[in-house]
C-alpha cells in the first residue's frame, strides 16, 4: 500500500507557513537538513516540486500553494479532534490561558468561588499573550485582547479595554496638579510594553507629537500596576481591570480623555466546547455582570 507520508506533510506545512526550512526545523525540533529531506521525499512521492529554491529564500510553487491550504485545514482538524479526545479522557479538566493583567487582577482572586461551586472541574491556569489564538495554543480557553476570527472558535466579549490616566492619591498630592494634558505631559509617565500608548493618548488629547519622556517601560503588566499604585507616576490604566483599586481609592483617574475605546477583553473557546468549558465561560461572565452591578 502507498502510505501517505504524514511526517513529510507535517514538515511541509511548517515550512510553507514560515517560508523557511530553518524556522520549520526550530518549530518541530529537528534540523534544517531533516526538514529538507522530508520535503524532497514528499516531492518525490507527489512527482512535482513544492518549492522554488532560491539562494536565500524559498517560495511555494502552484502545487505547493494548493497543498498548503489542504494541509493547514487537515492538521487543524486533526489537532482539534485530539484536543476533544484528550479533554474527554480526563473528566472535567480544563486549561485556561489568560493574559497577566486579567489573570492576576480578575481570574485568580475569583477562582475560589468557581472551585467552591464546581469542585468536579479541575482548572489549570497559565499566562497567555495578548495576540494568542486558540488554534495555535494548547489551552482549552483563552482570555486575551480581541476576538478570535477563526470559524473553529467562539469569542465572548467580557468588558472594554478603555484606558485613562491614573495615579495614586499620594502621587497626585505630591504633584499638586494633573488637571490638563499639559500637566500630565510634565508628570512621570509609566509605560506598558512600549511608549506608543501614551503617544496615542496625547494625540487623542490634541497634543500629537508631545514628548512622552523616558520613564520606565514595563514588559510585565503586573510590575506596571505595582509601580503606579506605589506612587511612581501616572499610567494609562484599563478602567475595568483596575476597578477594585479605583473603588478602594488606591488609584484615582486624573483625566476623562480615554484611549482604546474600540478594544475589549474576550474569552475564547472552541466552537464545539465541552460542558466544563461552557460552565467556566458562564461563570466568568456572571462575575463580570456582578462586578458591573456593584460598580
């Protein structure tokens, strides 16, 4: 029987996606020559070349483009089927990938409520990146920025990403005045990952091109939160994420001008979720509703 060379197809799919044999090898934890060997084996099996090989890069042939579309769909379907089988093999166990801001300030503080209500469901929590998508992730549920456009996923909006300048009461008392964009421009600005957030805010405030200073940039959102609460300066704070700190008076909003009005935090799960995943999603959304009512 002329068996389908599955290992070669897997190597081809990775190489076609990256347009790089080296990157495909890194992803699959094999060498560049191993990827090249598998692809030549597949080309011999098919009887057609799949790549144009130039000196420094590779390009897909027409046959390669046709095979790439089918390979992507087939491997995605196979991955989804394996995940469903794995979920069913371990009764009521789900893995939740969550961006750090929501994990530390929303999910973890409320997890005891979930486990008390649903002791039959085991939860594993891991950090996720804002741009992660369910199809490329090992988690059953993702809580990230933005909806997942994949037809194999269902995304539910949790709350808005609207962000406003905020600082601690102690910092505000020390500065004396932060009532205008000009005042804020003269303050100690704290940055989340890049300085672009403040640039966008000043543009929204009618001060495009304002100097955003050389204040610290925090790659970890939770370190930024610690810094602003400790009184180190002014940060652009997602209002829903910092609702508790604002309610307690640990932080105060110093301007009504807001950014990221069109962005939101979403919970994403499979379009065919397990009962445990549905239970978790319903619980999390109920927590959001309860928080809105208490606000």
